[in-house]
């Protein structure tokens, strides 16, 4: 199938599909005219790539995980994918903790601002007329 059909079947833009190919996540053959042609198996692969992106992985990390898909019986590839994915989860956990700290700091600042605002609105307005 050509890139337009793969795009329709997966809901992923042709631009994104070309990007996946540039990053080594997806492969195609080329016609004599240079058009990309994809196998039916690439529909599932694009779906998996989307799941990995949705899980917060970068294309570089996804490229490290995909060998497990390409060689599912290779224990080394499976272990490598496991280590990579757990590392990504740990990174996300650290990001969440940092965001929670930033949120708490912002909550404190909002409280300070609210108290300041209350004192401003409680002060009598003086006119210099």
C-alpha cells in the first residue's frame, strides 16, 4: 500500500509516517518512481509506535524498544526493551514528582498573592481631590 492508504488506515499523517521512517521506526520499499510502499504488517507497527509515543517515549527510545518486536524470541532484545521501558517509567515518575513540587510552590505563592490582594481591597481608598 502507498503512504496515503497507510495514513487512512492508521489515522497517522503522511508527514508523521515519513518521520517514523526517517527515524528508523518504520520501513518501506520503493517503486521505480520512488513512491513508498508498505506491507499490511506496517498498520500494526504504526499502531504500536503510536502507543509508545502516547506512553511518553521519544523516537530515540522507541527505536531502542522495537527490536523486541522485530525479534520476539530474542531474550536479549526482550530484556533490553524491559530495561528501557522501566527506565522511561522511572523518568516519568521523577518528572511527576518535580511537577508536584512545582505545583506546591505555586500554591504557596498563590496564597501569598491572595492574602496581599485581600489587604489591598480592605484598605480604604483615599482621594486626593
